[in-house]
């Protein structure tokens, strides 16, 4: 139990040990499931619960603080890492009502079997008084589910935006004390969770603009007591601005594609372009996702396997397509032995990218002089395209 402001406490769980979220997302630095308790002069509210694996931590934090009554449990988001302990909390605090928007209510009934009579539904902008503290509910759709909502604690100027502005980072510090470390974790989180909803993120950033915010207390990672830091980072990531960067995710079986990737990366560096290269059979997909936040161009490298792309390259294309980065240009380099539909298959996996496809470079067997010339030409074309965007030095 740690205090954000008088009568506003963090009561959630720090998870230092977990290394995979949703059986998909690597968590190199663990995570936290933040839950907050607000004690008003008349009523007490709990904002979100914790992942069900950590319910005992939440209940023991509440017990340690002598919380005997909870009037409202605010459910900002139905995903189980925040809602999964709701049934236990409702069992223990039999008079507590769940405060949610109608969409979230439906999802909580579907996912957790919570009875309808436990709910109070709230509209966008509606307030709820705890006595000397007032909660204002702000719908923040699609960060990153359709029902996501935040709460603004008016008197203390604290925004609780749930996953929005969060970071998968387990730390014993309540507040951000290492901005560069938190920046890295928050950007990784944005790339994996929020980037597909860039347009809605910009809408939500604009919606929050009129609020005077002193503290942002998200549902993962440390609390921001200098909120401009994370708000400005989000504005940058979600903007239309791309950087003079090329992401080169590649995989190779017998060295042909690796040779091409290595030559091509050198060619880009010689032209003053920043390159982020990832070997796909060993890649941390979070790092790859982060690199997609800013890059103007992606060039996927793949050999041909059974006529199509190597499955690792297919996975990278699937991921890029799902994450919908603001990438402007895409190309493919790679190799084949006797026949290939690798380029057609890979490009067909990228319909969500609003990017121009630049002429791929595919070699038969090990790359030769004419292939290196073609790679130089592709590097020249990328430089020219980046110049056209005005993003080169
Ligand atoms: Fe942290 Fe979307 O749950």
C-alpha cells in the first residue's frame, strides 16, 4: 500500500517474475497490475483489480490497510489482467457495486459471469461523488479494447487511464524515477498494444487536452508525476511523422539471404540511414515492434521454403500487418533455389500497411555482382524516397 496523494493509494501487485503476457508478448522487465484505492469522506472506491494470479496480493494489501468496506469498484477495462480478481473482490465486499460503461458491463458479464445487479453503468463525462472527492469518467475507446475508460479524480487532478500510457515494467518505485528506462518500456508497450489504434489514440489525446493533470496513474508500470513526459511521447509515436530509419527483419537458412541482408544494411548505413536489423529466428518481437513505431521503411529478408517465405519471415509480416505501423515504404530481399512465390505471398500478407512497395531484390542461389548492384539501387531508391519526405539530414 503506497500513497499517491492523501487518501489515494496504490494497492495492486508488482509481478517481477512473469516473462510472457497473453502467451505472446515478452516481458523482459516483468509488469505490474495496478489497482488504486480512493477514500472519500463518505465512500470508498477501488479502481480496477489485478490479474487473478495476484488476487491474494490485492486482498492482503486491502486487509493490511484495514479496508472493511468498498462502495464502488471502478472497472475501466474488461481484460482479465485488471478485471480477473473482480469476482473475489465482490465476494469479500458484498455491498460493493461495479461501476462500468455499458460495453464493459456486458463484457464482464460474458467473461467473468458477474451478476447484472452488481453493476452501475456510467455515461461519458458522468461524475460520482465519494464525499470530498469526485470521480469523473472519461470514455477512452480503443486503448486498446472498445470499452476502455479512464477516471479523472477532480480534486487531486489525477488521471487513471487504465492501459493507456502504461508500461510493462516491474519496479519497486511508485513514481517514475528512471525516465529513459520507463521510456523504453512504455514505447515497447505502445508498439505491442496501442499502435494498431493510432487514430483513436490521437482522438483520445485530444479529448484529454482540456484536463489539468498532475499525475497519470496507469494500470501497468510506474505512476507519472511529470505527465508531460509520457503524453509528449505518445504524441510523437502516434503522429504521422516517420524517421529516416529502415527496419530489416530477416532470416536465412544457408547464408544467401544473410549475405544480402548484411550487404544491404551496410549500403543503407553508408547512405546515412539508421538501420534496425533483426534475425528472425531469435528475435524479441517486442524490440521488433518498437522499431516499427518510427521507421519510414521495412525491408523483409527471406529465403524460399516450399515455394513461399520462411515461416519466421511470414510471422514478421503477419505481426507488422497486425500492428499497422505508419511505415511508408516496404520491400523484400531474399533468395530461392529453383522456384519462388515468396514475394507474392509476403506482400499479400501486408494489406493493412498503407505503404508503397519498392522493387524487391531476389537472387537465385548465392548473391552475385548483379544482386549487389540491385541492392545498392534499392538503397538509393529508399534514400531518395526518404529525401522526398524531408526526413534525411
Ligand atoms: Fe492491461 Fe488490456 O489489459
